[in-house]
């Protein structure tokens, strides 16, 4: 007779007169229930929905199983929960909590999971900015994505009484494989990328992935120009200050800051700065 190797329960003796039994009939479960708070935050702010609007979808509508908003939400929430690799989603596509976060509890077709696997998400991440291809029909608008981060900041904050202070920083993202563009950083003593971040308080306004061979301030001037221009579309006379460490002490960036500051001081706002400009003979 064949050996029966499959058990539906395991006995672990008794404790205080009660049997301890391990069983596998609990159904589909998740260890990420706390992530439901992320879903509440996303629905309240509309961040995932607004981000999904930065993508275009050229797929045949009646053949779509996973919408762009579902794909984008699944990837964002997965990253927030620490699942960085796309391979993780071959299991996560069955996770009930992630399905709740992505807003899709059941698949439309019998041969599909509620959420997308690694191959479908990979096509999303390989989307082209300029056009779609035969095998990747989802595109994205880089300028819309860049503007979204600043728009979220402007919508979340009332017009401040004081200046908007932009914090510039470069940090390292350690690499453990042979990723394209990797470079050894003598400062951080590892192979890494050197992304550029720009914050205003707790709000992230820009994030640029760069090779570690780049100067700390590479691309900072262009990002500052873009962010300041968008801020002044909403708040025309707002003073904008830059705060950064010595890695950003470069002539082009400092010259731009000096010109922007002088222009704001002479515009009559704020009053203290205007008074200082007059007393200095500006």
C-alpha cells in the first residue's frame, strides 16, 4: 500500500489537560494586517489614485484583468511593507490584506489570482515614457510624476507665513549584485547608487536615482528650478530657502540661490527681508 504522507493535523501533547493540535484549515491568512492603516491613508489622500493617472494604458479594455491603478497600488504597498523584489508578488498576489489595499478581492477570470504576479508587474516597471510597445502597452508621463510630489505638498499645506525651506541631500543605496550603473563609492565604502532627495519638512518633493560616480550636487540645480517654479505658480511671492551640506556648495547652485533670494527680498515680501534689502541699498 502507498504511504500516506499528508496530514491535516499534528498533535503536540497536552498542557493543563488540554490537547495542543496544529491544523491547516485556517484558510488564506496574512501577517501584514497592520497595513490596513496604509489603505486608509491612501483612500483619504488619494495618493495612489493620483499617481496612477500619470500612466497611460493602451491595452484592450475587455482583456484587462489588472487595472493600472491596481498594479500601481500593489507595487507601492508591497514596497511599503518591505517586499522590494517582484518575485515576492508570486505569493503576495494571493494575500488577502494586499488585495484589500489594492481594492481587488477577486479575479475576473478563473485562471488568475486577485492580484498580479511578477511578470505583469515587470511590464509596468519597464513602461516607456515616449511610447508603448507590443509587449508593454503601459506608458508613463515623467513630468506628471515629478509634478505630483510637489502638488501633494502644496495641497497638504496651507500657505506658510515664513519661507519654504528646501532640504537637499544625497545618500547611498547599497547594491548587492551586478546592477546596471553600479559604482564603488569611496565615501560610503561600498557599491551603491547615489540618489538625490529634496524635502520640505516631512514632504518629499523630489527623488532622483543617480550613479555613485556623480557629484553630490549633480542635477540639483535643475530640480530646484523646477520645484521653485511650481511652488510659485501657487504662491507667487513665497520666499524659498535652500538648506544643504557642503556637498552642494557649487558655484551654479549658489549663484542661483543668491539671485532668487535677492529677487524675493526686493519684491516686498516678507517685510523683514524687504526692510533689510532697503537698508542694504538693494
